[in-house]
C-alpha cells in the first residue's frame, strides 16, 4: 500500500478526524497510487494518521476512511458501515414513510457514497474515485441488504467532474424505475421521477419540517414558494389548510404537484399553482395587496461556496423581506437555507436585517434542521447544510 506523508503543520485536520486531506497538504508519496486506491497517511514525524482513498485529480487528494491502523478496507469494512447506516434509519421507515436517505457520504463514514431509498428502488450517487473503484462491491452489498427492485445511478454531475469522473445517469441493476414512481412520506403519496427529477427526485431532508409546519396549517391560507412537487403544500392540505398557493419556476415540478393532488384525493379547488419566478411573483402579490397566514420560503442553494456568501446574503434578505410583507399581522414565515456556507447564526442575522427593512417585529418560534437520515458528523461540520426558522411576524 502506498504511504503518503503530510507536510509539517498539516496534520491538525486529520488528527481532529476531519475526513478531507487537500492536495496542498501532501509532502511525500512513497510510490505512485492509482486514483481511487487506498493509501496510508502519516504525519510529518512518521506517526500513522489514517487510511484513505487517493485521487490525484481532486482538490481533496485523500478522503480519509479509518483512523485505526489495524483496519482492513475491504468488502467487510463497507458492509459494516452500510449496516450501521441502514440501522440509523430504522425509525424513519414505517407504514407512513417508504422514502429516505440511507447513506449520506462522509456523515455516514463512507465518503463519496450517497444512497437514497424511493419505495422499492434505490438511487445512488458515486462521488469519489475511491467509491467508483469498488462500485461493483457496493452494488452487491446494496442488493444483499436491501433487496431493491432496481438501482439507478443519479450521480451529481458537477461533483463527479471535480473528481475527474465522467457523468452518469443509468440503471445499474434490476428494473428500470417507472417514469412516475409512487412513494410515501408522512402518509402522503408522491410521484417522483428518478431519472429526470431535480437532485435525486425528492427532497426528503424536509420530511420533519413539513410535518412540523403542517401542524400550524389548519384553516390557514398558505403560500408555498419554491414548492417543487409540493412537499409543504400537500402536508398543509392534509392538515386542513383552507387554501394553498404553490409557486415554482419548473413546469415539471408543478405537473408532478398536480398529479400528487390527485394521488391523495385532495380537493384540487384548494390548490392554486403558479409557474413563475418567486421574486417576481412576490412583488406581484405585493402590488395586488394579497396577504397570507403562512408563507414558506425554501429556495435552492444561493451560496454554493463561501465566496458567494455576500451575494447570497443579499438575495436571502430580499426574499425574506418580501415574504414578511405578504403576511397578515401575526402570520408565520417558515424560511430555509440549504447553503452549507450560511450557518445558523449568519442566517439569523440575515433574517434580522430583513425584518428591519420590512419594518416588522419577528419572533423565532421554532428552529429547523436536517433529520437523522442526514446526520451531521461532529468532525465534519460541512455536512450541516439545512437550517430554517419558523417566525411569527408582527
Ligand atoms: N420545497 C420543496 C423543495 C424546493 S427545491 C419541497 O418541499 O420538496 C427548490 C425549488 O425551487 C425547485 O423546485 C426549483 O424549480 C425552484 N426554483 C429555483 N429557482 C426558482 C425561482 N427563481 N423561482 C421559482 N422557483 C425556483
């Protein structure tokens, strides 16, 4: 096995069990590892640090796997971690929910692998050269432990390009999932399209937050911005919302939302679907003077990196200011950010700034996070990306 020695002073992160070693931290390579190969990483003084997957093409040159020198990174090693990840989801998968994230990469101690379960199908993302090199073993383990009808590769194209891997979107095993696959979450039925949907078909990281928000929805008029296939809208209707308006720019997302209304036998006269840019639509509502009891803002990632933070902060502020202005006095704003670069403290500051601009008093009545199928590994804060606030706007 090829041994890699780090530069003096670059040991801190691996010693704190952070799983990434950047290419600039490497000093000596005692051999020539292939991309995806397991290497042994040492501190500059020769102390063993960890085993990891090497990739010469990635900014993250080594993704650390195990800090125990006696470990053997073989099929059994992956199997033990996979079993542990599946066990963590045992309480999520019930008769009411058949869809969740089963493996969340670094946060589940298998850097480079994401597995989502959609009813009887699995969607995988292979995001590192290391996992790519053991893809067949992983597929075999997924079949053995989960017995899926089919496994689809829905790897995030940009992440794969950064790893020097070609993009992928193909059936890896079993049956092709139907064009519209029926799944269930919180007792609500959804159609998802694994091969064409955004991200990987469904945003299961909002499962708990949808349920929490819906408990405030009875008899209320709600505006669901960035609705996608209707996660927040449908939960609110199921809990007795009087009227829901869903706004998204994607026709495919809104078509799916309309199918989902049917699937659940909800009263379609209670739903109003608008295909538009949210910022434009919020301004249009402001002009007509239409107000809501609840506004949901669940935008896409505005800050893909730290360098985009300033611009993103202004975009979040403006969006939230408009959201606040469309509420009845005492209404609720459920506002989210899925940008890893915006932490909760920063998000609160942005919201405070929006409230000042809107001339509103605001109370935080709940704080939202990501659920246990998107765990946050304490040594890997980058994995904490979803945050949100439920605000009472006076
Ligand atoms: N709330 C959703 C997930 C939102 S994902 C759920 O519970 O499932 C973000 C959504 O924002 C996507 O559906 C995307 O089509 C939409 N979107 C992105 N930019 C937009 C814009 N400027 N205006 C309207 N919708 C937008």
